[in-house]
C-alpha cells in the first residue's frame, strides 16, 4: 500500500517544485528505502544513487543530507555483500558527519557503528573494535546506558566480541 503513495509523493514534488529540488532527493530516498526494506535492491539502488547525486548538486558536498544519502547507499551495498563499494561510502559519511556535527554526536555514533559492522563482516576485527567502542561511549554519554539505541549498539558490540574472539 505504501509504494503508490511514495511514488505519488515523488511525482507531485517534481511537478510542484521541479525535478531539481532538495525535496525530490528526500522522496527518492523514501521510495528507495521502501524498495530496500522489501528486498527489492535492484530497484532501490538507482534511486539511492539519484538521491545522492541530486543532494550533492543542490546542497553541496558538505551537507548532512549528503552524509545520509552516502549511508543509505552504503547500507544497500553492505546488505548485498558489496563490501568494497560500501566501505568508502561509510567512511565518507563518517568523516562528513564528524566535520559537520562534531566527534560526540549521535549521528557520528551511528556512522561508527555502521563502519564497525562492515569491518566485522569482513574479518577486520582490529579495525572494528575501536569503532564499536567509540560508538558505544558516545551513546552511553549522550543517551544513557538504558536507552534503546545504546542497548542496540552494546548488543552489536557484544555480538562482535563473541564472534571475533571465540
């Protein structure tokens, strides 16, 4: 039921605001997200790529929406086993997020967690561990130890430790 609504929102946004508008990139990301979460990766990928390109062109390379678009595309690549394509995007998203929001922001923690997960999945445990630790420290400091996001990152780190150090 959601797909035609996302498609309609995209078309309306293009018609009302023009194809070269930041809201078009948001709608592209939304529709791509639906395809991604329903396993329709081949339909999601070009939309994520279009959203990233449009966002960079309209908002510049140094914008949080660019970091989010980089992360979305990286997640798709990671989820489909295309680790070598995901890694530079995750790294760019992390670097950009740190520059724009500072080292201790929750978005930085999310980026650290994502990149750590990729390193974990590719057996690069010595690179993953400090990133998981940094992500967890930021979450605990910012949200507290009992927050659901902190618990998620702690769980990711615990799974990593269990698997990496058997």
